[in-house]
C-alpha cells in the first residue's frame, strides 16, 4: 500500500514501512524529550548521602601478641596508665609497650580468643562521626591448608589513638588467608 502526501513542492510517495519508520522516530524523540524533563520537574525528595566520617583519628600500633588470660573477646579503650597496667596483667604483648602520654592519647585494645594459632588481629582504621568513634579491625583467619599450633591463643593488638571523646564501637571483619602448602 502506498500513501501520498502533498507538501506544496510536489507529491511524495511513502511505503507503509517508511511511514511506520517516520512515526517511530517521532515517538522515540517524544520519549527522549519527556525522559530528559523528568529530572527537572519530577518529584524531588531530600536524600541523605553518607559522606563518611567527620574525622579519621590518627593511631599507631604499639604492641601485639598471642597470649593472655582472658577467654572472652576484648574491645576496650584505656584512658590512663592504671587502666593500661591492669589490662597488661591480662593481655600480654610480645614486647613491653612504649610510654604513652595519656593527655594526648588513649590506648585501644582488640583481643580475640581462638582455639588454635595462626590468627592475627590488625586494626585498620579509627574514625569519628559526631560523638561516635568506630574502630575497624580485621581478624586474619588461617586457611584450611595452614599448619597451626592446636592450643588456645589470644591474638591481640594495642594501638595508641589521638585522644577523642565519644562512644566507641568496634567493627570486625574476617579475612581468610592461604598458606599455599
């Protein structure tokens, strides 16, 4: 079937497929135009975007170890020498800790009891958001191909953190490593 359309300059002939193609192009242009207008006139809603912590607190690893007398996970921030001395009686680092100036720093400790050796604790970041402090750490777990000591262990890490006020939360992440044996 053919259609004829007159446009002042003469008569043009269109086949049905040409006519359908022209209609489809116009429809597609209308859709694209409408979609482009939605962001300008569409509904708007306030969206809270988490832009991360207010502050990343400076910290330094000052001790680690595998031995201690506690059998429960320890997540603690120590604010003075007396608290630190009491904790050192329960969670023993491999080497003596350096002197800490508690007027500028506090000491964070993460200790996780395990059924075998090969585990390690590694504090990755300390962040403050509002009056919340979050300590992120990794518990490195030996893979099934690792040969480990079959005895109770207490992998732990002490860190010196720039003094800050707030409620402290500890967040654990587990990472299994392979020994390649």
